[in-house]
C-alpha cells in the first residue's frame, strides 16, 4: 500500500528534524573541539552521526512505501555555548521537542489508519526514551560538579569513551 501524501509530507518533515538534530550536535562538537574538550566533542560527533542514521531510516521507509524523500532547508544552529552544561541542557530540550514531533507523527499515522507507519515509528518512540535519558544523565552529572575543573576534566574523558553508533 502506497503511503498517503500527508504522511509522506510529515515523514519528510521529520527527516529534516533529524538532520537539523545532526546539525545542532555537529555545531556543539565544533564548539567544544575548539575549546579543547575533545571527549565531549567526540560524544557529540557520535550523536550527530546517529541523527543522520535516524534521517536515513525515514528516508528508506518513505522509499520502501513508494514515496519520495524531499529535503527541506535547515536553519543554522548556534555556534557557541557558554558551558558543557548549557550545551547539554539545550540538547535535552531539543530531544524533548523531537519526542513531541514523534508523538504527533504516531497520532497522524493512527488517524490515517496506517498500521505499518505506526509500527515503524515505534522504534523512534523507544529511541526518544533513550535520547532523553542519556542527555538528562549528562545534565545531572554536569549540574552536580558545577565549576569543578577536575571533575569536568574527568567527565570529558568519560564522554570520550563513547563508541560510534
Ligand atoms: Fe533522532
Ligand atoms: Fe536525538
């Protein structure tokens, strides 16, 4: 069954949101790379790569269902964050926004009685739980250590352990 046009449009909008997420994380990575926080930067680059994969998942799904992926313009993200805490707080807020977007997509698929799309979106529903959890944990950690240079050094090293994917 071919995807309904309104679902193609909504899924294309989500491709844009996922790529905008990648753009945001790349911008943060560049900022912390510049500020010699290579661990944080590495974590953010891995996160950006994940977001590109999210976009590709939707791209493939649209194609599998006989639709066409169409790319929209992406606004430039900020270039600088005053601290790792400011960046990860922004990341958490952003992930909460993406969770809302996914929720709306699920609702749309349900209203369109497109079960395949609804099932496809379940992966994203679960992924957003993880996304909010990981950003939230880092926000908590950074809040606890405050301005401690030593603790920030340790956190930078810890975040640098993250593997791609
Ligand atoms: Fe994502
Ligand atoms: Fe995400």
